[in-house]
C-alpha cells in the first residue's frame, strides 16, 4: 500500500564543516539528505545537521521566520544588507543557545506539530539518507516531544 506524501517539513541546525559557523534553515523535501547534499556539494566538503525538527510545513516555516526575525541582529551579512541564516561568530552563540531558543519557541508559542529527532539519529549525515522513510507511519520511533529541560543564557 502506497501512502500519500505528508505536508510536513524539516528545520535543521548546521555547523559548517569548513568555518564552524552555526546556521539553521528548513527544507520542505521529504528527505533532509537532499538539502544536506546541496551544502556539501557547494563547498566540496561533507556537512552534517546537528539537529533536526519535524512538523507541519506551515509551522516549520513560521518557526524559521520567527528565528530570522527575533535573531536578525545576530545573523551574518556579507557585502549587502541581506541577512543570512548563519549566525555571526562575534556574538558567541553556541548550538545549545540555538537549541534552547527553538525549544522555547516551540513550547511557548506553541508549535504543537513540531517535534525533535531523537538523539540516536543525530548528527544526521548524507550516508543516513532514507533513515526517515517511515517517519509518518511511525513518528514515535523517530521523534521526541520538545521540552525545556534547563535554562540557557539570554541572548
């Protein structure tokens, strides 16, 4: 029996392998490896997603826009006024800060469809393509509800 594609998407946290710059983004593709491959090809270096979040496309897009807006001042800009989805290292924002910011938004907004990929499936690399092929049939196997476990510094 063939299932219809879901209306779900991914949000990811990435640390660029060459520069160690922290970033984030979304992909509406069923397979996050496709987006990861684009990052890797562009710089001829394997990349990984440190974290993955999965939920309705509408909520994932809204969450990304929230992060972009609220953290605009921390985002890098190169040669223009356009802000990138990379966080400027001069602000010393680390992975845990971004994870907490996202978790806080998910819990307190709330984005009730968004869940985090379980630690055993992370970090996510290109060679893990296909891992989530049954995520919509068995979400509890792959996903955890997002909780605020500890306080982080305010950015």
